[in-house]
C-alpha cells in the first residue's frame, strides 16, 4: 500500500492530501530514509513523522485497504 494512503487509512494523518504534502516536504521517514508518498508500506516497517517540534514514531502491524475508525489504532503501535 502507498505510504500516503496508509497514513490516511490508519488515521495517523487525517487527510490523504495532508499526508502527501508531508511526504513531499521530507517530514516523513520510512525505515530511517526520507520517503515519498508513493513508497510501499509493509508489515514491520517503521514510520517517523515530524509534526513541528514533535516527532511521532510508529511500527506497522497490519496493512488493510479499508478499516473501521475504531479498529484503525490496531494497524500500528507507537514506539
């Protein structure tokens, strides 16, 4: 699954366009490398996002195209 879509489906970032812009500006890292929005996300990958002064680091636990809002938290775990 594309990185920007994963960020939206897992609700780490609310909108796909915002996720796309974050990737384009170099604020999203996938496995310690700056990632583009089209990068493929797999189970076990580590995603780090810089939100201003705060950084969020998560590990991908599952990849699904569609998921309920309540179950979205199970797609990743915070590190």
